[in-house]
C-alpha cells in the first residue's frame, strides 16, 4: 500500500512531459473497455458534468471503449421533495415503494440519462442512452422486503451492450433493472450495477467517480489517501471497520468486479477537473487504484517518481545533446 502525493501542480506546469508520461498508459487502455460509474455529488454541477462527458469522449477518440453507468440519487431526492414523497434510506439504499419507484424511473431515465447523452452528443453522436431493463440487459430480484422495489441483479445479458460497444457507441446506462419475477422494474444502487456490468462485459477497468479524492485509510485525514492497494488489502480494510457510509457499497462493488475478472478498480474525485484523464493517463494517478492480486497487468504506480519505473529503466539520454529515446516494455 502506498500513499499518494499531489502531482497535479507538476502536471499543470509540464505539458509536453505529461503527454510523454501518458504514452504507456495510452497503450495500457487503448482498445479496452472501461466502465465508469458516475453519480452522487460529483454529478451536481452541470459544467463539470459537461467536462466529464468531454473527457470520456476524448478517451473514446484515443481508442478506449467507455461504458457509463449512472446514478442520480440527489436529483431523485429533489423530485421526491417537490412531489412531497418522503425520502428514506436504510444502509445507503433508498426505501422504494411503488410511488418512489415511479419517480426513480422518471428521473434516471427521463432526466439524468438524457442530460448525459446530450452532453456527449453535442460533440459527436456517439452516446446511446439506455435503461438496464432495455433488451433484458439487467434482471433483478427483490433485495430485502423492507426496501420495497430495491433489487439485486440476478441475471445479465450483455449482448445489447456488446453490440453497442462493437459498433463504436458509448452506452450510458441508468441503474434500473427489469424484474425477473413480475412485469415491474427494480431500483438498483448504481455502484452495484456498475460492478455487475463491468464483470459481465469483461471490462479492463472500473472507475467510480465520487466526491472524495479516493479511499482514505483513516478518513478524513488527507495524509492517508491510498494511491494503490491490492484486493486483499481492500478486503482487510472493509473488515477493519475503517470504511463507512457510502464508501462501503463502492468498495464492495469494486471487489465484486475484481472477483468477476476485472483487473483494476479506481475510486476518484469526479469534482476535480479532468479526474478520469489524470487517473488513467498519469503515473501517480489522483485517486485510489485497487488491483487484482493475480493481475497479469504489470504497469505500476510510482507516486514519487516522475516516470514509471519501467519507463525510466529504459530511458537513455544522449549526454551530448538533448535527444533521448526510450523503450516501453510491457
Ligand atoms: N475510508 C473512507 N474513505 C473515503 N471516503 C469515505 C470513507 N469512509 C466513508 N467515506 C464517505 O463515503 C462518501 C462517498 O460515498 P457516497 O456519498 O455514497 O458517494 P456518491 O454519492 O458519490 O456515490 C464520502 O463522501 C465519504 O464521506
Ligand atoms: C437502491 C438505491 O439506493 N438506488 C439509488 C439509485 C441511484 C444511485 O445509486 O445514485 P447515486 O450513484 O447518485 O447515489 C437511489 O435510488 O438513489
């Protein structure tokens, strides 16, 4: 486990070197499917939402295959308040009676999903909005009778998603599932839905955008932000009780994705401009990366090193001039 250091200032002052630093990371992600969970407080500022969607489009342009799963808990709360429907959560999950379910569906599919799709499509018509219930993608059963129409995913059919990805679209999915038992729908926690989908489509990475810089060993002590850790260390941290509230479903969803074969999960602050790019394309990253113990993936983070170790080992500088060459080894 290593603590992260603040590299943003360096990144801001060293433009060209940043691009060089990004090269091995471009290679790491090009052609790969990356699931991004977007929601919570990080989705509240419309300008930031626009910028996150533009960054995702940039990833698409460099050859990444992004898939977005979104929540919208705060927007649902606002609409429920407006309609005088009480808002109630138990262990981070919304108690969802039939009236609440109607509002959840309306806000997520009718409002939030549409906003995200339009934010991408104003730069190029690549985004396709869908609900998890479309084409039988997500089927769910009731999680707990006390929570009403809150579901846990019981079946996933990734064929429609894979068709969209292979046709070069960016799927944007609202966290709703069709019922496996009746003709209704279920409200799925968006972190859980993202973890389930990432495993089902064999994603290379899953990224959770939230409103804190990542996972802290001793939250909220800023000096204990964890730059990277293994799956086992994350399991130990959950068991230690040091992770609380909304971070628990996120880490559980991350661990579920890792167990389902996804090599890396990241938790990062979606309120930092260009957070996804800084996390994905720099050596230090800005958030927390959790890595599968048996991941064949060898790129490492070196928070105190300007270049990755592998890159600097192969970097030779011509002492007579300013030319240099390097070899990227994978
Ligand atoms: N160890 C921890 N590290 C980081 N955040 C933590 C930790 N324990 C609890 N949290 C809380 O988890 C919150 C993120 O979960 P949540 O609010 O559900 O996110 P979102 O709404 O973005 O999905 C943080 O704002 C923080 O208050
Ligand atoms: C069961 C449950 O709690 N569902 C969530 C779904 C949306 C969500 O997860 O939104 P965020 O990611 O923005 O929190 C809800 O109703 O709020």
